[in-house]
């Protein structure tokens, strides 16, 4: 079984420290990565790239209270606290982060990567993904095709002592609608 590692930063991180972890995960933004952020009134799933990093650095974009940046190499999670951010890093690589700053927990990967379907469909190129029951455009970082009208996040799960304890996201992709496959 493949090992997975959860690193928890022992102190509250500043925004600069969090951005440093994000850049390290994505190899200074050369890997394709995604970001998921949430606040009370909205959620956002989009690309995490050099443009977004630059906007964060210059103050034209902000980190939402809860979020994660993820790619096949790993995931960095954050949650705003009174003194900064609680930060976690999940990866299959032993990063060797200093034990004085990071608490490391080891897990076993349960199975292969799985897909988790998201709300909404897209029926035409150049149009946004839309939640059909409540007509609302959804911005997903996935390429549409006539055969692939649904979007899913990809993820891995990890266990300790036979109990699933952790799941991390690895990517986003368009997939065929499973209802249409059943109907054929």
C-alpha cells in the first residue's frame, strides 16, 4: 500500500507562510493545480495558477476563510483562525518538514483514485456549467466536450487501522454523464 502523510503546522501561519506552502506544492506554480475556497455566502472551484498567486501577492485577490489548493502531487488546506491560518499539507511524499514546526501523521492509501461528481451540467461549448434545478452558472476548471457533460473532482482516501480517516483531492475533469450511459 502507498503511504500518505498529513502535516499540520503547529502554529498559526501568516498569509505569507501559507502562500509559501502553496507555491512549494505546485513547484512555484509550474504544475496544473486547482483551488477550492469557501466562505459563508459562496464557494469557488477554479485554477490555482501563477496569475492567482500574483493577485494574492499584490492584494487584488484574497484567501477565503476556508480553502485548499490541490494537484496530483498533494494538497494544502487552510482555515482562518483568530491569529492567522491553520495549515495542513497532505501528500504521498515524505516532505521532511521540520518536526519543531510540523506534526506528521502517516496513513495508508485505501485504493486507487476515485471520482466525485459535482453539481451541474454543460450542454454546449463556450457556455458555463449550470446547476439545472436552480439555474445557476458554475465556474469549473474543466474542458467541455459533447461526450463529457459532467464534472468530477478526483480524490484519494487514506486509512489508519482499517478506518478511513482522510481524503484529499487530486484534480478536476469532465466525464460522461452516467445517466446517459444507463439509458443507452
